[in-house]
């Protein structure tokens, strides 16, 4: 049996905050959970899967009794907001119709997309769809992440690489990657490239360094389950 853990799930509540931050009684919990998933799928389809590809890496959801707050982390905030805020207003209206609640959307810019694992995985898959040489693609992306300030990176691709008859796996590793250290900030991302001959999956791990005591990300809040309990190393 494999002994792997999800880098984000392992750290939730210790150094990472939850991506959905709300509290609900048992009767409506399931309904709200499904609604969160629908919101994430809708925004991913609108902003990442069709032009103008807005490079959205993460979506955080907060709920109060009065409103539903959606925090979008993107490398291209101008495309999410649109000219004079037209695009974000349209998104807000569509989400209000979809959920039947008052919705507010805030956009956070990812200042260094080269060390965001989700965006790196999407970029690798985008190049694979264009029939680029897969070995060269993952090597270049790993080198780019290291040059952008990452302390370690691993990129893994699997599937019918190059259209081969039998699927296989290939990875490239650079620097250190302390996956078992809870205080290590490991960013993990996954994306898929659907080719004419089958799907190719891409997983990316990026080590950004150790968490500092009391450090709070700007996307975190004091909502229910919002702030991760970051501790100093013992």
C-alpha cells in the first residue's frame, strides 16, 4: 500500500486554513457543501476553461447569515474584474441567481505565478495540449520555479506520454522537498490535459520554505475555521 498523504490535507488546521470557512447545523450542512462545489466548478469553467483564461489558482468561500463571500486568487486580476468591473459584476449576478443568496466577490493577485503549483500544473498541461515535447516542458517549468525562488520542486506527469501505446510515469525533481515536515510550506497542484489519445495528469509539489510563527496569509480571515493555528517549531 502507498503511504502518500495530500500535502494540503495533512496541514489543514495546523499551518493551512480551510478553503471553505463557515459553520452550519446538521440539516443544511450537506446542501451548503454541494453548493460550495458547484460554485468552484462554475468559476473554474468560466475563468480557467474558456477565454480569457484568467489563471485562477484557488477559490476560498466564506459564509455569514447575510452573505456569501467568494475570494478568488488569480495571477491575472484584470481579466477577472473586467473593464470598469463589468466582468466581476456579471459573475456576482450569476452566482446570486445560482445560490439565491447575497454574494460578494473579492480578488487577490498572485504576485509570483511561477511558484504557484496549480498554475504550474495548468501551464504544463497547456503545453502538452499543443504537442510540446513533454520532457523539455517539465524540465523548463521546474527550472523556472527554482529561479523564481522555490526551494524545491517536483513535477510528475502520467498517461500515454507522446501518444505511446502503454501509459507510463515521468517526473523531475530539484532542490529539497520535506513532505513530512508539517511546518514546511508545500504547495500542491493538479491538472489534466485531455488529448486525442487519452488523458495526461500532471501533479506539482513546490517547497516555498518554512512557516514563520504568527504568519497569516492575506486570504485568511477570522471567519469560522478561518485561521490556521501556525505554531513555531518545537
